[in-house]
C-alpha cells in the first residue's frame, strides 16, 4: 500500500516575503509544515499539484461554537421590547439544552470549507444540562479540543506555563493525549505537555453586566385583551392576546388547534400600539 503523499506543489504561492513561483510545501505525520521551498524546477511525481494560487489559511480569531446552533433564532425582533437581555435569556436557555461536541464539530467543518484553518475558541458552557458541574472540570475544554483535532482545524489556546502566577502563554495544540494536550508555544516554539485543566479557553467567561436588567412584569400590569409577546416551550417567539387572568399565569389565545397557553406573568412582554 502506498503511503499518503505529504508534499504539495503550487505554481504560485503567497509566502511571508511575497508571491513566489514553483513552491513545494512539505509536512510531517502530525500535519505540521516542515519545509517551504520556492523556485523548485520540477514538481516531485508524488506531490499533489494545486489547481490555482495558494495563500495561507485564514485564522478565526473569535468563536463561540455553541452559538452556531442557535443562528437565526434571534436574528429579528419578535416585539418592540426585545433587547440584549431577552437575547441573553434565550441564549442561556438554549445553552442549557445542547451537547457541545457535535455542534463544535459541525462548525469547524464549515470553517474549513470556508478557508479557515485555525480557530480561537471562547466557550462558557461549563455545566451539564441539569446545571450540575461536570466531574472533570476540564470536560468542555477537552470536548472542544477533541472536535478540533477530529476535524483537522488548528486551535490556538492560552495555557498556564511554568509560572502559575505569571500571565497565560499562547500556543498551538499539536497532539492530544488521555489527560494532556501537547502545545507548541507560539514564541519559543517549544512543546509542552499541558493538562486540559490548565488550558484557558476564555478568561472572560462570566458575562459582564454593566446595568441592571429591567424589572420583571407583574400581574397587575396586564388586562384581558392585551397583546403580549412570549417565547414558547419550543423557543418560538409568539405574539397573541390575553383572554384570562389567573393568580400566577395568564391564558393566551393562540391558534384554534393549540387552544390557550398558560404563561407566567414574568415571561410576558406587553406590546403597546403607538
């Protein structure tokens, strides 16, 4: 059986010094580029030839993988009272119901197809669906790293080096092990075996709240006949009419087939025609 080729020949390639002709690129078993040689007279017989000019892959410098699965759910305002806070509420309710691994893999494949070859991932989904903490504190970090390795996209990470009191270092993951990742430092190019728990995916994971959220609606603010907006259990935005006021909920008329929704007053947004 023939071993897979690890050479790539380009008639034109953009290198750090500018455009060069007849460039041969070579990489090792780990997928690391080890040689770039311009002005090669003839392409080796076992080299893959590029169909056109070759340029460096584009890095994606800011990714929240789990948000890929909610794309479109908050693209438009469902009612005039929608704000950052209603988006944030939907985003966190969505995050509590998902499995990050499959979504990250899907996203990284899309990135590769679009020309991105590396990604800087920021994630703040740190709990299980029941809001409990994972037994392994690095569970989600390891899942993201695993999916990047599975798809073949490069991942730059921040990690704790020899001095735990010093600033985090930056490097590229080159190998995954059972409890550690091998990280090549971006400055020294040295490789380190780093525990997954020492990889820092997002130092600003906790959302910053610069202002107090608006107060929750109270029952006395609503009347029969009011038009209200709310998010149903399927995460669909609805705009319908109040037909009954109960002690803790309001009955909302929807379609004939669905009957009435009983919704907590705190989840309703009153819509006023102007």
